[in-house]
C-alpha cells in the first residue's frame, strides 16, 4: 500500500505513527496538495492528505477513516478498543485533538496572508478554539499516564501529533509552560520510535 502525504502534515503524521505501531509496511509518497503539480485530487476528490492507496487501488482518505482501517487490518497492538464505551472515549479524544489542530491550521493559513488582508476576528476565534481545547485536554488528562484507559492508544497518538504541530506552527504559545502534564505526556511519547521517526521538519 501507499500513503500519499506530506512530512509536516499532523494528520499524515498520525497515520504514519499508526502504521509504525501496527508494523505495516507501506510506500511513503510525498505530495503536498498545495504544489502546482500535485496529483492528490486524482486520489481524493477533496484534494486533501493523507490518502491511503490499498493494493487493489482502493483509496481511503481522512486520517480518522484511515487509522480505523489500519487498526482492523493488523492484529498487532490494537489502538482503538473493542469495548463500545472505551472506543467512544478514544474517538472523542481524537476528535478534540484533531479539532485543535484544525484551528492551528486555520490560524497559520490566515496569518500568512498580507497583513492588510488578514481577518483579525477570524484569527482570534480560531485561537480561542486552540486555547479551550488545550485546557480541556490538560484537565481531562490530569495526572493519568495516558489519555484514555491504562494503556497507550490512538487518543495518545492524536494528542501527541497536535502538541507536535503546536511546536512547529505556534511555538510562541508556550503550551509546555502552561500545561506541565501535557509536557510530561509529550516527552514520554517522544521516546517512542514512531514519534521520533516522524518528527516534522522545522519548515
């Protein structure tokens, strides 16, 4: 199978970490959808990454769909629990983390516009989402070793990717000082090989 993605994409990183944790071999095809010569729309009509191309040329897109497929495709280290209640908890964590990332992306995109073209109200609204999401993640994590349950799972991967993306795109927020428990979790995740191997280049 092939993963069409970009090294700096936090959603792509989530999928890459799941692939590594599940020990699934794949070809990594780098194709930023913002490039003029991108072929991403040929595989995803929405023009977004990541896209997983299966061996029969079936395509899967949206990171949440892809990671669920991957978790079911290999019996190694289940990352999404079978128990309904715990499963919903994990997916809720993922939705919260991804939503925070969405807001960071929105701030980044708007901030790259010419100063006289930027919508300050829009940026403030998205920043508010980031601030509230981080506060909620920190409060719900509390002093627990992992986000949901007693073991590492998809909720930790999703939160870890969000925190890594904040380091990349919103370093001035200094979330580590604001939320020491998130720093502790991020440092623990950073010691896992899949997180080390997928750390985003500082671009």
